[in-house]
C-alpha cells in the first residue's frame, strides 16, 4: 500500500489548481498569498492577490505605502488586522524577506501555520502545515476525535502532521493536503466515493465523516446595533477614523451611534445631540444584517443636511463627497452607501 504522503502527492500532481502563486519560490509573494487566503475563499482571494502583487511587488514597496493605501487595497476582504500586520511586517524587513524559519515566524501576524507554509514552499524546509483543511483530513483518515481546539488536540495533530510530512517535497506535500481538504475532504458534501484515501479512512468506514473533526467550544455570537448618519454639508461629508480595540480599526465611516437594542431612540443619544443638536436625520437605508466571526451587526443609514456654519466635531474630518471613494471603509459601510447611491 502506498504511503499517505505518496497518495496525496500523486493526487496533487493530477489535480492541483492553477493559481498564480504556485510554481514560484519568492517568499514575499507566497507570504502575500497565505495571508490573503486566511479566512478567505480562493476565488475571492485571487483578485486581492493580483492587486497586492501588482501594486506592492516587493517588501519595500509595501513598506513605503501608507496604511490608508494598504487598507484601501484590502477593502472588502475582511479581517483587516491581516492588512495592518502585513504592512507592519513589511516595515520590519528593511526590504529583505527573512530566510530562516525563526525570522519568518517572528514577523507580525505570522503564526506556526503561515511560517510552515512559507518556509516549506519557498525554501523547502521540513515544516508541516496544520490548518482547518489539515485538521479535517487527518481527523477523518485517522479517526481522531480529540477536539482540535484543545491543547491536547493541537499537540496531537501537529505531531501527526509532522510525522506524515514528505521531507523530500515538503512544499508540494503541504499544498497537496491543503488542496485536498479544500476540494475533496470538504466540511460538507465530501467526495468520499471517489476519494483516493477512502480505503484507509477510519471516518468513512465507521460512517463518521460528518462528525469529524470535533471542536470542544462553540463560538459565542453577540449582536450589535449600528446607526450611521450620512452628513451632507455643502459639497462635503463627515468621516470618522475608527480607533483600536474594536472592529475595523483605522477604517473610515460616517458618524455612528451604537445602541444596545434595535429599537433604542438613537437620535436622542448624547453624542447625536452634541453633533447635530435638535436636527433630525431622515431614514435612508433600512437595517441590514452583517455577519462577522464573533458577532452579528444590524446597521441602518440615515441622511442629514447641515449648514456650512455648523462646526465639524473634532472626531470627524470633512471630506469632499467626490473624494469619498478614496477612503478605506468596511464592507458594511460600503454596502450601505452603495444602497443609498452615495458611493
């Protein structure tokens, strides 16, 4: 019987996807692709990889860009901390991508998985990747029901992944097992009947494919209620740059009132009165549901016209409406403004 790694490498040779970061050894471009593909489908990530690799073809080009420019290029991809970490890491490189595992692992935002992927693909170093796809393949093939989000589970899967790694072709092997999990051994509708590993798959034999892998903790989802106000002041509008310790750090947005419930009288909030006095905002877009990893945001948009004499509060910047598209905003704000035909 062929080894586990041999089966995967044979499958990969015939089925690997034609992707622009395949077949290259440039660690910088491989790093870009890996960060972009975190929590992102390949189909969506392709556009962003092309945009970033063309606009920032080297570590120095990325380091020299402003954070606003980087975030604008990232707009719509979500998990914006990835973009901020990319920028910070590029600044720390001094124009040269690290050539050791320790150097790659030390980059801001790079964990064990990303470091293993970069070093195995770019430098052929023998480090096994362990991501969601790998957890799923190994859990099913070897019938492991230890929770993948437990300390014991993480240790057990990491040791097994390293043991199975093909040391002669670590880059191809890592890409093979990730592709296999993404296209064959999928979370649902797995292609078990044609899977080349079915004959040795414990989950398939035991009818437990849908049960594995196991997670011990379920993500707690909380709801938040956002009320955005689009301000028209002559030819200008107001934007606020979000601060740290919350979603969408350093992205821009119109004035926002957050309430604890959906039906709270937000136009009576203290900050609204401070900004606009007794002026009333008119509804523009009804509540829209926006799902993030740990929360669901319900957001609506209102419209208000204010006189040129009204002082712009210090937390806002007055920008020309014609230049609004130049600012990086969250996908939620983009959808609200587009629906109101303001963007």
